[in-house]
C-alpha cells in the first residue's frame, strides 16, 4: 500500500471511529433520559448508602425484583447499618432471609458485614480489589455497588446487560462463551457514561428487565431501537444464543410430621447437604417413594434409637430446588421419650423461624389439614 492509500485508509478509520463515538453518545443520552422518566421506584434506588445498595444487589442475585422488595425493607428495618448486621446472630439473619432462597448469600452477607465492621470501620470500600475480597462479593456485585454508590466508572455485566448489548451490536454467542463475554465487555467500555456510571448501569439493567426481554421483547417501547442492529435485522430474539439448561432430575422426599401438643419437630438441614443452616422437617431423599420412606425411617432411628415410627401417608406436595423436581410425601411420625435431636416449634411460631421455603409449604399444608 502506497502512502496516499495508507493516509486514505487512516482517514476512513478515523471517520468511522468518530461516527461510532457520536452514535454511542446519542444512544447514551437517550438511554439515561429514558431511565430518568421510566425507572421503577424501587426502594434501594431512594438511597445512596453503599450498605443498602450492597444488600439489594445480593438479594437480587437469581431472584425476581418483586420478591426482593418486601425482604429488603424488612432486612433494612432490622439491620439499618453494617454494624447492626455484624452484631446480629446468624440465626436472626437467616430468619429474615427465610423464604428468599440461596441462603449462602445471607451467610456471606453476615460474614462480610463482620469484616467491614472490624477492618473498614463499617464502610464499604471504594477500591474494587478490596470490595471483591469480601465474602460473597464477585466482580458484578463489586462493580455495581461502586458505580451506583460512589459514581466510579465501572461497567457491570449480567444476563440482562449482556442481552441488551448483544442485540444492540448483533453480537453472536452465549453467556458461557469467553469470546462473547469479552466482546460484550469491550462494547460496554465504549458505551459507559463516565459522568453517570451508576445510572447508566441501572438503565441497562432496567431495560433488560422490563423491555428487552429474552422472549417477546418490546421493541416498539425501546429507547435504543434506532441504534439496535438486531432490531434492524428483524431477529432480536436470536441474540444472545440460548444456553443449554441442565436436565431436571426427579427426586422423592419422605418427610416426617412429628407433633407434641401444638408443636412440631424440626432438624437442621434437609438431606444430602441441602439447606444446612435452616430448620426443616425431618426428611430423606430416595429414588422412589418407598426408598425415601425407608431412608427416613433409618434417619429417625439415629435420632431416636428404636423408638420412631412412620404412619400412613398424609398427602404430598411438589417443590423445586435448582435442577431438582421434588415429590414430597408427608408421613405422621411417632417417637418415644428421649428424643434430643429435635427442635420444637409451634406452628404459629414456625413461620418466623429460619426455616426453608419447603418447610413453609409443608407447614401451610399441615395447617390446612
């Protein structure tokens, strides 16, 4: 290539880059304007407290916004500061988390609050490396908190954001592919508002949650429609590619309903290492209904040697934990004296304890019967 051709190519590249910057600026302005006008009035958006924003981001992991709102409000009423959370017993934290699921989040939140209280004077750190060093805080959560609370210029990457950007730029691939993630991250760096990083990140997430939906996206309502390459091609649902889901596994769970007056017996953990910090009705998994019942009988025998009996099946419910579809069978249980391995709750008190969502369902079924 001669000098003239090289200069021409450089001018063309420079013109394309300037045009791209102008397009990004226009899209960014429209997106932020849309967010100011249409953003949902979520309770954590009323606060710039790094603590409140951190709690909301942890609760929102793999959980719907509508589900999180009442939990967030109750949690902040009980623990308004990092220090109050750090000083609380884990049992109380789990009680307030009960029903929200993914209980490891609550344990990590509690432990991180203790570290913040001890090592950071109760203040969420402004440095990304320090934020990521806290239990339960990954790259996404750290960046979200720092950008929203401290207005630091960090991009955030989650499924909603990736979907919006993949459609905007017509980027092929799926979330589990490293090259796809790198391409999305590059685009985000160019799009990010350095002056309003928190609002920009929330705007992208809001757009993905309310308009740029995985199926049946509401393209006529989208503020970025004019710049969206996937919309121009008439195939927004093709971006990103769907990720293969793990096949659902069917499990049988035998559960004992053991009464003592108006109280019922519960134990720590469910079975097979699940829900270890929560109170559950005594239960055991099995490949069949009969096998689950046999395992439950054996399990009870370790708690009350030779003095536990299961009666005729009372009924059943269905439940799901991640990839497990669980058929739960309920059996009345009778025990002799000397049963020290149980914790006893009245049914009215049980709903306020640190119990699993499955235990809530079972308790509701017992009350109905």
